[in-house]
């Protein structure tokens, strides 16, 4: 399995060779906890998410990716923002793909299922929202969670 390496505003980063629409999901339960995964490709903590496949909508991708990575069923409830900063590139070493960031961050509520790991998630757990950014994670993930916690009236668009 290859690794995922995130670069931000790094002059030594490889040049982007793709742009793949993706989605991340902030799932908060009624205890004020956020669903998070520990990724298998870089050992960082993250919100569930992934690429939007041809033939599916943003919300369908969000529901599918959350279920695949965490075992939790969700209902989409809102939009936090759209992140497309060209300074953030993601290098997938398995095929040398270097993606420019393009991610839509949605909110959701859990409707069923149980935390279950996958090929992409080494750990799956509910973390108190005020502790979510204290774990090891990429800068862009920390930023997204922070934006969610700010309870902004308007979505972020970068």
C-alpha cells in the first residue's frame, strides 16, 4: 500500500497532476462528539471522506464514504465549506498521483451502524468536539474542523 503525503505551500512539493472532487463529513452525535478515523495511509486523524465517483452526487458520496470508512450510517444536514487551495497538494505514492486540493466539507447526523475499521481506517471513534483538533492530523483537516466548530453562518469558500 502506498502512502499519502500532504504538502502546503512547499516549494519542494511535487507539482499537481490531477484534480479530484472529494468530500469530507463532520458527523456529530447527540453527545457533542465528532466521528473521526485514524488513516491507514499516513497514520493521521481525519474526518471520513473521499473521492466523489462518477454517477453519484456530493451527498451520496458523503454517505457512502462515511459508511465505508467508519461503519456509521448518516444523513447529510449541511455545508461547512468548499476547500480548493492550490497551495495544498496531496501525493499518493502508490501511483504517483499528486492532487490539488478540492474538497467539500459537509455536516451529518448519525442514523445507525457501529464504529468499524476498514482498509482506510486503522481506528474509528467518537471524540469530544472540543478535543478533535488535539490529535495528529494534517493542517488542512485541523482547519476544516476548526471552521466547523466556529458555527459560521456562511460556508467557507477557499
